[in-house]
């Protein structure tokens, strides 16, 4: 084992995502019993094959997702110093594409370039050449495990992470997994194996970590830790009554809900999305403060004889009409450009701005013919005919991402979690991460490297959405009875806009 730490968790805490706390005395949403992972620190070294084991419902698989970078912890630090490959047996049902398509998309994400024949080689190695046109979700768990193992071996990633993959491999592939583990250890590379098969786990690892009730209970060599864990499991499985289950391991169950650094969430309100007071409580205090300040101000103006607005006695009627025609009524909504190229005319300044198709504009006002839009703190006007109006408060249909993914290009839908993890970050940070080949300095719409995907930036210069291809347009229109060229639907945390004229989807998360 090398001396270099290449993957590190420091005091990581994560919360259950299904709680719906609305208690007035818990305005930040999460309480001690909502903790899923509690204060875990784990250091993973070069040349280490780490096995992670634990009883059912111990949250070890959530830990694997955090190690892989797919889930961001609510508290603590996650530090990764190299590339990795993550294979999770539970992802099978998410893949509706064919086996060949999944392999072709996966090899594009490898840290090293591979030749055009690599897809066929991986299929042959995984013993799935005869199932290349089968949907991935229709594979057996054993076949999907073979596919994940084949991709992992070919990726040449510095870190491999497997979640419940090893136990589904047949004897031939399990022997291959043993050989791969030895190669990685000898080459000073790293493997992490999360699995419930405690007979196989020691054969592909050289170090173990025991996760118990969302906490790191013990770590050490196989000889030190495995007998202790097996004895614990023997005792646990011997339990028969509900009372025995409740009292068994009570101290560790209780320690899971000990809130670490209770004041942390109160000090870092702005850091985490979940650390927001309930909407009802926010509105109550906002209205109360607004009413109080307004009343005090009104009293002060009355005593000072201020606030009387002088009205001109004579006003030209044509002047009034012109002012009404050109003035803007304040509002807050959004618009998407569906034309290829538009000039935004500056308001109260002479500089105009160019905008391309799918630019997302924040609408702050309107009159009879134009919208007023804001970009980088400046006002511009644009004809209403050039904009697809979009009001987040509108009563749009609601459909899940899984329902709509059938009609989306796989380049985005298969990796939406990766792309969406960049949302709400500043322009420079995102473009440095996704590294566009061209148009990196574009202000509103920026293409992604070697993908038919573009990034959309809002008036604050933060990433707020993506544009990507549409598939099966006719089936989409028939399924949802779409009549026009655009269609908007609410889904999860954002909105999907279908541009059927140009066969594109827009995902916008405000």
C-alpha cells in the first residue's frame, strides 16, 4: 500500500431525503433522527483494496455514492485526487438504452482514449455480444454485473468502486475480479468494494471498514475485523422477538442520532439547500416586519407633512399616451429565445447585446409590445414575438424525468446527475469544468465539449439549465397531446421545455 491518500472523507454527515418536517421549532428542516450517515472520516490509500461491509440498512451504499462523488454530503469534506469508475448494481433499472449504446457512451467518459473497436471488445469480454441490442434494464443482475465489471476493467481508472457487483458475478468473473484486485494492489492503484457477500469480500480486498447504523464502527485488516463482524452478525441473526431487536446494539443505534456540532446548520444557513426555514414561517415574519415598518413610516410622513405628490395642472394628452405606451409594468418571469439571432436594445444606455437561440432571459417588465429583460444588471428591451414566455408560477403539467427520458437524447439523460451537479455555479467555474471546445466565453449559451449539449446561463451569470436533443418527436406529441411547437412541463426541481420545431429539450432549474 502506498503512502499517498487519494480519496478522503472528513467528518461527513448526510441526512435522509424523505423527511418532510414542518415543525415551527425545527426551521432548518432536519433533526437528529433524520441523520443517515453520522460524522464519518475515511482515508483511502493508493495500493489499497478496501472492503466496506455492514448489516442491512446500515447506509453503507449511501457512503459508496458519496465516495463516488454522485451524492454530495450535507456536512464535512469530500476530497478526490484522481479519476474513478463507479459501478452500482442498483442502477440497472435506470438504463433503457441498449447494451451497446451504454458501452459506447461509457467509453467516452474513460480517462484514457480508446479505439473504435473497444465497444465490441468490451461486449465480448463481458460475454454479452449476443445481447448488444437488448435494453440494459432487461439484463439479469448477473449479466449487468458482468457488464459493469467489463467496463471497469477497461476504463483503466485509478480508483474502481463497486457496489453489490461482486456477489452477482459468476465463478469465471469472480476469478477475474480476484486477479484485477491483485493487479491494482501491485500497480499501486485502488479498489473499493461494497458488498454483502462476506465470503467473497475478503478475497478481493486487503483492508475492511465496518459501517454500522450510519457510522464507521471499526476498520482494520481482514484478520482483525472479519471475525468480530461475523460474531456480531451471528448474534443479530439469532434475535427472534421485537424487544430483542430494539435492545440489540442499542448504544450504536442511539449514537447515530447524536447531532454533531448542533449549531453548525445555524451558522451556515446559506451553504446548504436544506437549511432554509419553512415557507409559511418566512412569509409570516416578512409580512409582519413589512407591516410594522410601513406603519411607522406612514406616521412619520403624516407628522412631517411629507409624502404629498404635486400634480401638474396641465399635461399634454399626447405626452401621456406616449408615456403609457413606452413605460413598463414591473413583473418577474422568464423568456427563451427560439430564433437563431436577436439584438437586445439597451434601455437607458446605448449598448446593445446580441443573443442566440435558447438564451434564457429574466423578464422584469412589459408593455404592449415589448418585454424588459435584465442581464448583468442592465436593462434591455425585446419584442414579445421573439420570446417564448415562461412563468414559473404557471399551472403547467407535471411529469417525472423518468417518464420524459424516453424522448430525450441519451447524451444528457444518462448522465443528468453529473451535468445537473454543476447547476447554479458561476460561468467560469462551470466552463473550466466542462471545458467547451468553442464558445467558452459566450455569455448566455455555451456548448459542451464533444456533446450535443449546451449550457444556459441566467442574468446573474450562473448555470441554470441545458439544451440537448429530442427523440421520437411524433410519439411525444401523441403521448401528451401536444398541439403547438413548444410545450412546458414541471418536473422535480425544474422545468422541461420541448422545442418541437428544432427537436430540442431545455431543462431549466431556477
